[in-house]
C-alpha cells in the first residue's frame, strides 16, 4: 500500500486554493524556478494587488535564457493567467472567450483582448493559462488549447500557448519540497515553509531592529546569495536575543523565502525523510534552517550536506559559542540597543516613555524578554516576569535544549538560583574565592554538584552568555536574574538563617547579597524574610548597624522591598534619637535619607517619613542639595505627575508644614519656610533621581491634579498658611516669610483665582512694614517688567492695575519719594527696559529731580544725609546731573559738609558724579579743589576715590603719590585705578613713580597692585609704551614675591599678571633670562611664592627663559637636581622642577605630550648623566624624561634616545616604565592600559634597537598584569 510522504501533494490541495492563494502559489513557484535558473536570469512581476483589474495576465516573467531549461519558464516573455476553483471549464469556448475578451459574445478582435494579454503577445510572449482548481483530461486539454489558439488567430497572433492543470503543477513541485510543504499547510509537523514558520505565535510581535541587526541581516543575505561555494551559515547568540527571528527576517526576501524549509531541532531533521530527499534529488534547491542545532549535530549534518551545496544551503542556530571550521560563515547575534528595546515596549505595548526606560534595563538587549515584560505590563502588571502561556521563557534559558525537568536542567537551575542571590560574584583570579564559597553552598544543597560539576555548569552558562563578565560574573538578562532570585527564596527561605548565611561571605559578597533585596517584592517568602530583618529582632534592633555604610545600604535595599516595615524600623531607631545623636549621625546618613525619600513617595507613609526627615534636617550636618533639609523641602513641591515627589496630595502634606512652622525649634521653622518656598513654586518643574522605581514594584501613582482648580487650591492653602504665621514668627523669620511671599507674587498673581489674595497680601506686607519699602518696589517693578515681556501669559488687566497702583503709591510723587526711587534705587529692570527699546526711563526723572534741587535747595538739604552714603545706589548719575545744573558750583561747600558729617556707610558715589562735572567743565578748579581737600582731615582720605570717579591727570597722580608718601592714604588706594581706563591718561614718568612707590612697600598685596597696574598700562592698553627694564625687573623679582608663606598665597590673577609681564619682559630683554630663571628655580614650587605649588601657573616664564639660553639654564637646573633634600622646601622645589621638566599637565606652551626637558640639547643631558651613570640614568628615566606619546613622534623622542643610550641597564628600563605609568587618565584604566599596550606593539614592529625592544617587552608584561588587575577592579566597581 502506498503511503504519503512529506513531499506528497494531492490535486485537492491545489483545488482548495482561493484566487489570492493561487496567485501567491504561482508567484512562489516562479520565484523558486528563477532562483534555480540562477541570479539575473529572470525578472518577475506579480502585482501585489491580487484582485486588481489587470486585463487578464496575473504574472509576467522576462527570462534571459538562450535555451529552454524547463517547462515552467521559457526564454523570452512569459505571461500567466491564473484561474482557481472547479467551476472554471476551459474546454468550453465561451469560458475561454470570457477570459480573453471579458465576455463570451465580445467580438474576437485585437482591440477587445485584455490589455495585459495583448501586451504580452505583442512582445512575442508565451501565453500560459494556469488552472489550479481542476485536473484536465487529455481531451479537455486539447480543446482548451484549440479554443485559445482560435481566438488568438482571429486577432492575428501566432504566439506559443500553454495550458497547465493540477497534474502539471504537481510535477513542477517535485523539485521544490518547500513549496510542497507550504501547499500541504504543514504547521505542527517537523518541517515548515517560510510562510508557515513566520506564523508561529512567538514570531507575531513587531520586529524592531537596530543598526547592528540590520547589518547582520544583510551579511546573512549576502552569504545565501552566493552560488560559487558551499554555504553554511551558523548563527549564534545568547538565549532570548532574537536569533530565530533574525534568521526569519533575513530569509523573508522574495528570492530566498520560497526555498526555506524550517526545522525546530537537529534531532527532528536527522531522523526525517527530508535528508534522503535532499541527497538524492539533484533537482532540489533549498535553504534548510535548523533551530537548536548543537555543535555535534551541526557537524554531522554539514558533513552530509556540504557536498550538495550550494544547491542545498544550510542555516543552523544555537545558543552556545563554539570554535568552528573556516568554511562556515559564523555570525554572532548582537543584542538590541537600549533604544530598540525601549521602542518595543513603547510602540507595541503603549507603555509611557518614562517607564519604558525602567523596563528596558531589565532586558539587556533581549527582544524576547522585552515582549514578555511588555505583555505582562498590560495584562499582568502584578507580575511582570510571568512567563507566556505558550512557552516558559525562563525555562528555555535554563534548559538549553535539554528536557525542562531533566537532571542536567535541575542542576543548572539550582546553580543559577544560588548565583542569583548576589548581584555579582568573583569568578577567577584574585577574587575566585567567592566562586568557591557559592559552590560549597550549592554542594551542601545538592551533593551531586561537586566542584568539578559546578565548574562545568559555569562554563556552559558562560558559553551561552547567561553568565557574563571575565573575572567577576553576573546573570543576564537582569530579568532572568531577578526571577531566579525570587525562585530561590520561594524554595529555600524556610531554612534561611541570616547570621549563618552571611558569616562565610566576603565583604563584597555580603554587599552584593544585600543589594538584591530590593526585588524581594517578587517573592512572598522573601518579603517574609524582609519583615524579619526589619523587625525588632533583626540586625537593626540596635542603632549601630544603621550607622554603618554597609548596614545603611542594606536598609536602603530593604526599603524598596517593604517601605512600610522600613518606616516602622526607622521610627524605632532614629525616631527616638535626640538632636545631638542625630547631629553625630554621619556614616550611613546618606542611605537613610534616600530610604526616607523612597518611603515618603507612598501616600500612606508620607507623614511619618516627612517627620523623620524634618528631625534629621533640624540636626543637619551636610551641605549637599539632597541632604535631609533639601529632601524635606522638595517633598512639598507642587510639581505634578512624573515630577511629583509623592502620591500624597498637597492637602495631605499641609499638616507637616504647619507643624514645622509652629515648632519651638528655630531650625524646624527655618525648614518649614524653605519648604513653603518650594510649595509655592510654579511653572517649570524637574526632579532628579528615580526613587519612584523601587525594585519591580508598581510605580507609585504620583499626585497629579485632576483640575486646575485643585492645583490653584494647593497654592492657596500654602499661601494662607504662611500669611497666618507672619504675625507669630520672630522678626528675622517674618522678614524671610514675607520675602518668600513677595518672591512668588508675580507668578501666582497671574492665576485669576489667586490674584486678589496675592495683591492683598502684598499690601499687608507694605502696610505692616514686614520688609523694606524699597524691596517691595523692586519686586513689583520686576513683576511688571516680566509681565510686559510675556504678555500672552501674564497678569490680568485688573491685577496689573492693582500692582501699578501699589507701586505708584509706594513710589509717591513728592520730591523725597522720587529721590528714594530713582536715586536710592538702581533696578536691573530699569536697565533691561533701556536695553529693550533704547529708552532710558530713569534719566528724565534724575534730570527733573536735579533741576528741582537747584531751584529749591531746601529740598536737597533734606536728602543729603543719605545721598553721601551707600544708600544712594544711583547717586553718581544724580550727582552728575546736579553738577551740570549748578553753574557756579554753589552747592559744593554744602555737599562737602554733608560728606564730612556722615559717620556710617560713607560713599563718594554721589560726590564723585558732581566732581566729574567740575573736571569736565573747569579742570583747573577741579585740581584746586582736590588740593584744598588735602588739608581736610575728614575728607582727604576720600581723594583717591573722588579722583577715580571724576578724572585722572598727571597732577592728580602726583597728588595721590604725595598723599601716600605722607601717610594720609596707603598703597592699597592705588588699586582702584585698575578699573576703567583713566590710567591711560598718566604719563610714563608719573606712572613709573607710582610703581616705584609701590615697590618700596614690603606687602605682597602692594606688589600685586603694581603688577595689575603694569599689565593694564603696558600690555593690555597697547599704548606703545615699552616696559622699562630696571623697574620691571625689580617688580618681577620683588622680595615679597619670593617669600615663603603658608597663608599669603597669590591669587590666580596676580599669577596671571606676573606671567604676562614676565613673558613680555623676556621678549624685550632676553639678556635677563638667566638671572630671572635662577631666581625662579631657587623658589620653584615653594608655597607662598609667585612660583609656588606643584604646578606653578607662572612656569611659562621659566620655560621662555630656558628656551632663550637652554645650556646655561640647564646648568642652573642641574644644581637643584643634584642638591641634597634636607627640608620640606628642598623637596617641594625638586619635585616641582622634575614635574616641570617631565609633565604636560602644568600650564605650558610646549607642544602637547612634551615637558620642558625637550628644550635642553641632548648632548648636554648626556654629559650630566655620564658623570654618574649608575645613579643619574635611572633618575632621568624615572623622574625627568617627558612621556612622549607612544605614536609616530616616538622615534625622535628623548624617551627612546634614553633607552638607546642607557636601556641596557634593567633599572633604567624599569624606571621608564614607572614613569609612563604615572599621570592622569580618563575612562576605564583597563582600556587605557590596552591602548598603551597596542601602541607599544605597533612601535616594536618598526623598531631595530635591542634596548628599546627589551623595554617594550618588559612594559607589555607589566601592562598585561595591570590590565587584568584593572578589569578585576572595574567589574566589581561599575
């Protein structure tokens, strides 16, 4: 009895095809045949719109063939008209006429032929009628052929004609078993076509590739397109990374998909009849895709099939990496980028972008895990790691092709569960003891898992990339890690003893064990353990463990698992501490504050968490913005939604604010005020950190107002609370509270529901004089200015009028009030208005007030007492306008008297403006008046500032000099002239006299002033005046600049001025370079001098001096290099000189990667070394040779020259290695070392000196050890 095989096709299979399915079937057949004929032989056109009106022809093939190779496609144009169903009867002429002309009675003319049929025939094409729904007898076939020929003859065409029915199609399929499978509709059997394979449920999710995935797809397609050698594509990747999906997408293109036969496993393929079909059917072309194909199976299958390739092309997929022969195209499936994973979660499952970031982190690039998490977020938010009903994704990771409950799988599962207890664990090298600790635990749990078996399992898991890392390993993806962690607790929590478990762990393992507890909410059993740990009998039963870094970090992790229990624990501990104890709480404080921030996010826990933060804030001992004070304040932010600090509504938070403001503690009231300021903020909100994500717990439902009214109500409550407290607060706190209210009046005044309340409060603050009236005017002016700037979102007309009225009322219209406003205040908003439209709105007021003062001097008399003080913020301009109108300067005596009478906060700002007019109008009178003031003991000390504000002449300069010499003013008074450009009015002679006087002083600040003045006068102003040699050298070498001091260290600008003057001086007078260099070297690096510190800012001057006379400079340098180190000054000097000669991270103009030693001729350096080679060669290599970049510049470097000359000495080679390993670097140290190593190896390839090559070999050995040590450190710290 005959049995159907996998390749058996019955006519009824074709008969069941719908019109659309028939067209797709013929399309796949044509593509398969075209692929068999070879690339570039056929161009196929099958319209994607199956039911489109096409004029008869459903498929066109243009074949570039010289001879007939098969009945399916003939040389030239082939036109196929496809008919499905058993109702079609082509042996009846009427039905043929209908297909060709559209209707049975349509005249048989060329014009009435279907357009696409006519186009095919006009091109000399073959007309093929394909009947998928019927099997024609020989008689029926002859009649159909005859009818078609008759119709076409009538139209004048003699083209070839073919008629295919089911038997013809079945015969064609014998060469394409993949199409037979597709036609048979195989879904559950071992083999599937690409179309059936693509319908697998786990492949229905959207495919969102990244760049690396697209590149790999292209590589696989390129491999499969090759026909000149055997093709075996091996695709490897860790579980869940998307290997199968990527191969599916790579073979989806039309010229590959018809050939695909997919098999779920190697075992199923090897035991199938398809193997024989492939080997013995020479006409069969196929791309065989075998999933879960282990290395042994892969080798056997390829051994059988490679002789039939490229006719048969093989793709094998597996999880484990292997070393493979060179004739196999090996591709590693890359993980998706974080952005692609994020897009899967957002686009497919509609998860908000801010939450998608959280979940993408758990996937570690696995699209399968991303889809599992996304599905659960929508359908099972209480368990985001729940495996799909179709396949247990977590078991697939663990089983790796073995039976899910086999002994090997269970052992692997147990090992992974124990490993998952720790965030990471040391595996080899100096940290392998951690692996041994864990292995002993596992062997105790299952004695069959010996150390050797444990090592085998670890190796397997590393090969499959479930364990990643080199020296320190971790489980990936993170979601699997958490799932395994939860499973361990579900199975083994009853036997868990906290103290016993951790006693044999390394400190780092303990830390990593603690960190995993943030995910305890994933296991009821683990939550029970957390409750015990946080309970009265847990490790936090006394205060001490919480006061340690390790204990507080553990507590922070436990908080994420169970914030309620964590809060109870804190209330038992820090909640009972007094203020002194809280002040002394430092170690562990950070983590407790972060824990409270996490707790406060939950609505029912907010109040008690906030109170604990308030207590910590009262005893504040940190200066960070996220200290207890800062975190407490931010709890009251009205930021909504994602930027909200808590689920609690503002109304639920308000009682805590009230408690703080009404406290007897000044510190608590201060925190309450700070929190009120935060609570009244509006507009833009931001929030740092991610405390809302705790383990895998549901994200909190952060407060978001349902209506604007709810938000406005929140502002109203805090505003009113603060207003109520104004009368009760101490004066300084009342002022602060009023300033807070004023500070938010502008923004909150824009809100219609609040504007009346805000305006009324501002009036109350004014009338009760809670703060200075000028401050209120300034605030209102700012509010109105910004309202003008942002009119579209500003104050209502009524509210603006209220503020304008209040401002005008405060400003007043009488002389005194206007003086207070326009002379007593210098508002930024006034200047901003002028900048905006070019109109100075203050100047007209000043001019009117000045005119009024001239016309009625009694008005001015009343104001003089404050005009001559710092209260007159705009006094200079007013004084200038007053002077312009006081034609004969009648007011001058009065003004001078007022200046004499002032006791506190004296200022000549007002008088300086008046004197400026005298200077401009009558310079002689100005000089006489200042001369007259010399004898005025009350005012003569003000002459320098009056001069600076009004004018500067040589006579005035000499006047100041005489005052200084007479002791009436001091040298520091000259410092005011570094501002502005008045100094350029002095002659060189008078300016030099100033500098001579300043240099006669011994104070460092005086010499700093001289340097500043000289920089402005000679260098910055570009007055074409040359630096004088003698006085400049005296200034640069002034004794005060080279006096050691631990207190009086020069500021950055003094160093800058000295450096700029020093460089300019040496350019003009190079003959002084050696003398200056000797002095600099004597004090180089000594603290408190102008050349002090390990990296002197003034070093470029020494560099320039060395460049000018390198040989003589080297003699000076050697003197200090050879000098014995007996004092700390000696050590500082020598260290700084060495650093300057060698390093590049001090200010220098030398080319990057070079030190100052490169300025010294090599022969002079060798002379010095050769006098004591045994000591100096090693010293040079270690301390002085600049670390030239290990690149092209190496060949001419001093470092190489040193090795060539002295590198035979081992101590020299070691010293230079040590030199190159010092310094500052960025990024991972292992990467930096690796770059050094690769550069060295590159240099060695072009090196011919044996000393240099030995040094490179030694250095590479050191670097390899350092790379390993750095990787160990980095894997454990990052």
